[in-house]
């Protein structure tokens, strides 16, 4: 019943989380890429979140289908 809202949240959270962690890695310079640091793990995890939760394109397609009231066969 709330698939549009869930897709909006997944798309936004994945994108923002990835942007934030990558900026933190950049700020930390070489320390940000050190595998012994949590920051490196968080950066990896934020990238893989997009794969686990569904790619941005899939989430956007779900949002468009719900917004337009179309089925998956009508809107590919």
C-alpha cells in the first residue's frame, strides 16, 4: 500500500548516504581509503545499499508507475 513512499525513501536515502560517505572519504584523504578505518567500510556499505535495496532506476520506475497509475506492463 505504501510502495511509492517506500521507493521514494529508498531512492533518496541511498543517494544521500552515498554522497555523504564519499565526501567524508574525500575529506579524510588517504585515511578514508584505509581498510582498517570504519569510514572505508561505511563508504563500501553505502554503495552496496543501492544494489541490495534496488537500483535507483528501478526505484524511479516504481515511483513513476504509482504516480501515473500504470501497471508494469503498461509502463516499462
